[in-house]
């Protein structure tokens, strides 16, 4: 079924329940080693520990539960469930905020139904009802919070109707904090800065400091940026993403552009009936520095004008060898990749890059990828930060690792911490286990050991995840290059912003089952493909 935020929390709950207390703690630590904490993760882990009296007895477990408890308050200062937990722990301000929120909740049943609805599929309907609630009751705190959450999910500035919200005076500092987090989280620098001084005076927490640090970076004040990140890390030393970001800001990554001319590279694309997207992708690629890279385009049983789009490549790349391969039928993504890999040009090259047919590329991406790969011979694959298109770009994919590997389930984690926009926090280089397949580059010497994408995952989905894990099982590493951003229009696949399609979802679910059974005989090796073991 389509996922709401609650569905995601339920998945985390299920995975945590399948683990011992020690395993649950490692699960939580792996997550915050990868990402800034999320409300869903913090609440799920805290609830898991509270539900286990034996677990609460260990000091180490209690400290991690306390860590999750603090983060849930930082991330969701107006969330009713979070406030209830904080109030139960004797936090006076949380109790005051909770009492006011509940007192203004004039339509609790209707509000509860709206909270469980799918923002991606029912966003317009949710908005209309929430606006109507707010008009009828201008002090309706939880309706205002719901509307702001929907705005954030959709990558929008606060709805103009929120100007009519009459925030109770006792809650004004918390509401201003929420507005700051909203503007800063999107990357709306000027509007966020206008709220910064008041927010900072009222409250200091890692979430707010991290957002503010990137605001000052964008404003050109690097000293203030570093100071805020340092204070955030002092408040919570477990923030490995912040530690990495500080390293990058102090010693920025510098790509070696000469490598583009020195290394032999093949760039492969495959397309199925996306003529317009393919044309735009090729135009984007033509604006990139790719040296003498060979380009091969596989038309995967296309019946539209994709052939005409591909034919333009000879004009767009006059200094590159271009080949168009036309197949009479669509053989699916894994087989299309294998067809391209099997070309003699692959084995004559140093690296092979794959691009989806619906991406917008950063002009110097190849220099970044080559520099990362050449700095470590164990790197088999390099990927990048992937975002959705839009004025405020939501992160679609960062990186993944194995979260659970036992006889009950084999799972790979979420590719992002949740609804997260591209503020700059993840503009770092780091090892990981899986990167997204819409733009990545593989070392040919490693590809010789793991050449083929598994066709059991046809027509698509999971095959690129599986291939990266195969690299890892062979002893290679996978690198995330966050200094490169790929805009992925994602006209296929499943994500927060993809329209729901039952056939597509059934394919994903089926491939998850295949993935589970494929790795049942190597659970020990899979369980070691976590995140913590990579960089500590």
C-alpha cells in the first residue's frame, strides 16, 4: 500500500521488534551514523525501549533512549504524541503546549483521519479540509501544524492561509521555531534569517543549529557556519553526518579535472519510451565535461520517438564515439545493463558510468567521480546525491546499508532520513554500501568480478541495490560523492513523490521477496554490511 509517515514508522517498528535489545541499539546507532536523526526513528526506538522493562535496566540502553527522546522533541516540537511523552517525563513546557493543543482541537476525529492520509496522493484534499478547519477555528494549533507539515512535504513555503492562524501567546516561541525550521529546512535563506535571532534566543538544539549553519554558509559567513556546527556537535557528539560536514567545510574536496582526459570511460544509457526525457538528458550530458568518453544508448524496445532523440547524440557529441543499440523488445533494466556491459568497449575501459534517461547532470560530475575512485582502489562504484526537481529540492536518495539480516527478514535501510531537503548537510564524501543507480560509475576491474545485474529482478527495481551489495560481499567498497547532485525526474520507480501504481508496487514487493530468499544462505556476511563498521 502507499506509504504515509505512519507506515514508515510502522516499518521501523517491525524491524526493531525483530531484533534483540542490543540489535535495536545497533540499529539506532547505524541510522544516526548515516543521517541526521528523524522524528520517526527517534520515536520508534524510544518506544521500543520503553516497551521492554528489561532493556530499560541497562545504563547504556537508557542513555540511547534518552538521546532519542531529546531528538524527538527537537525535530517535532508541536507533535502531539511527542509532547505527550515529554509531558509524562515531567517537562513543564511540553505539558503547557500539549494542554493548549488539545484544548483547541475542535475536530479530533476528523484531524486524526487527516493525519493518517497519504500526503502524496491526497494532499489537495487534506489541504482543503485543514484550511477549512483553521478558518472555523483560527486558534486550531494542530490544524495549523498539519498544514505546515503538508507544505513541507510538498516543498512549499507556508500556505498563505496560515497567516490567519492566531497562535496562543504561550506557544508563540514554539511556533516561531517551527516556522524557522520550515524555511531553513527548505533553504529559503532570507525568510529563515528573519526568524533566526528570535529562534536562537529562545532555544538552542542540534536541529536548529545545523539548519542555521547552512544558512550562514549560503550567506557567505563561513566562520559562523563552522561555529554553529561545532556547537551542535558539542551538544550531541553522536552526529557523524555533522562531523563529516565539518571536515568537508574545513578541507573542501577538490576534483582533479585532468583525470577526465586521462581515464578511459564509457557512458551507458538505456531508454524505454521516454523520448522527451532522453532528449533532455542527452542535452544535459552534452553540457558536461566528459572528455573522450564513449557513449552508448540502448533503446529497449521503444515504440515512441526515442530513436529520433537518440539520433541527435551524434550532433551533440561531435568529439565522442556514439553508438545506438536498438532492441526489438523491452528486456527490462537488469538485462539492458548487462547488454551494455557485455560490449567490448567495457573491457577496454577503466570505468563505466550508467545514467538514467530522465536526469539533469552537474557539468563536472565525471571529474568528481573519477577523483573519488582514483583515491581508493577498493572503490568499485561511485554514486551521488539524488534530488527531485523543484525550486526547493527534496532529497530522493543518498545511500543505504543493510539494517536487518536474519531468518525473519533481510532489509536495506531507507535511502534518506525521511522528508529532507537539500540544505548542504550531505555534501560530503563517505563510504557506504549502496548508491542510487540513476547516476553511478563502476570500476571495470571490479566489474570483471561482479559483471552482471541479476535478471530475477526484471523488469526493474532492486537490481542496482543487489549489485552494490555483491561488490561489498566481494570485499569492494561503494562510495557516496555528495559533492555531485543529480536531479532525477523519476518517471519510473517508487518514491515519496512518484504517483502510486499497483503494478509497479507489486513488482517492487515481489522483488523484495526474491531479495530475501537470495540472501538467506549468507546472513552472517549480510549482517556485516551495516553502516557503523565502515567509518568508525
